[in-house]
């Protein structure tokens, strides 16, 4: 698992080339950011909790026929993954209306969305991740119609599997963001991470927030307890490494 060179330093993860050309090494750092990276704090062990949660979710998705880039988690905050050429689209699935949806559209906070909304945003901080539509995606040359359809289908399948998995842990999957990439054969795989950083997760009983929304709202002191709560609920004791 020798790291060769840093190929991408994102807001919370660093991606390194591996000695195996088909793989990358992803280090989950302890950084937490909000507002296109304008606010940044360091949270103790956050990288490890997110890497473990994300690995578990990717394994569950694989068991349900959704291909991901996950290969292994050799250290609590280090993932070995298939190398992908990432598609610069944030695919967001919403089961309950909240967040930017209710700020932009006349829709009630907390309204259940059935069928779920699938939204695609352009992943670009400089442009503040503007929402896309099929014509814009094709005009920008980001993806073909066939690929857009694959992203939509995969995102909805992920939503189905993840909603059921989290329900068993007493968690409501309100909404989430996923990113995809192409492997060396051109197959579209789920990449990046699925963790409390990119999901809205509510406790089924109390509706308490268990995700990064706490940080966005300035409740910094509650953030790690929420992430650890998600970890404790979805990671079986014999798989707990921290
Ligand atoms: O802010 P908004 O309501 O659009 O967020 C929808 C979902 O997408 C939330 O779960 C949020 O965590 C996630 N998201 C993200 N990264 C972004 C934008 C949204 O993970 N850049």
C-alpha cells in the first residue's frame, strides 16, 4: 500500500497514486468544511469514522449489486479504491424536502417526496455547484444521455438499499449526495464516499440530526457525537476498529 504521489487534495480527503496503477489510496482527513470550504475546523478522528462508515455502506451496496470503487480499508482512515475518472456531477437524492430545496422552491419543510427527487449539480466550487439539467450536462460535455440515465438509475437503487439498511439502524435517510466515476474499462462505478458528511440522517424516533447539518448550523460541539452514534448503530461490534 505504498503511497506514490498526491494526485488530488480535496476539502476533506487526499488521493494518492498507488504502486498498483489501477488503484488509488484515499486518506480521509479530520477536516470538516462548510459553505464551499469557507469555514473549516478539525474534528478528532472524523476521518476514520467517515472512512469506516463509508466502507461499510459501500460493502452493503456491493452485496446488493451496486458496483463501487471500494477495495479495502487497511487503516481506519485509509481506503484502497479502484482508480476512477470522476464525473464532475453531484447526484443528490431527496426523500424528504429540506435544505436548499425548500430555500429555492415553494415546498414545505419535511414534506415526504414520493417518488424521490433526483437532482444533479455541477461539482465546481468556483460556480457554487449550480444545478444541471440534461441539456446543460450534454452542452458541457460532462455526460451523454445514456450515462445520465445510468447515474439516475444507480442513484435510485442506492437510495432503496441505503434507506432500508439505515431504517434497521433507526435512521431516516432524508437526502444524500453521491459521485460516480469511470474505471479503466469505461464502467460507471460509485466513487467518493457515503458518510454523514454528504447525507442528512435523522434519528427515527426523535428526528434529531445525525450528520454534518449540525456543523452547518454552528453546533460544532455536537458533530462528532452524532457521527459516532451513526458508527455505533451501523458497525457491528466485531467490525469496530476504533
Ligand atoms: O444543501 P442541499 O439541500 O442541496 O443538500 C442535499 C444533500 O446533498 C445533503 O445531504 C447534503 O449533505 C448533500 N450535499 C453534499 N455536498 C454538496 C451539496 C450537498 O454532500 N456540495
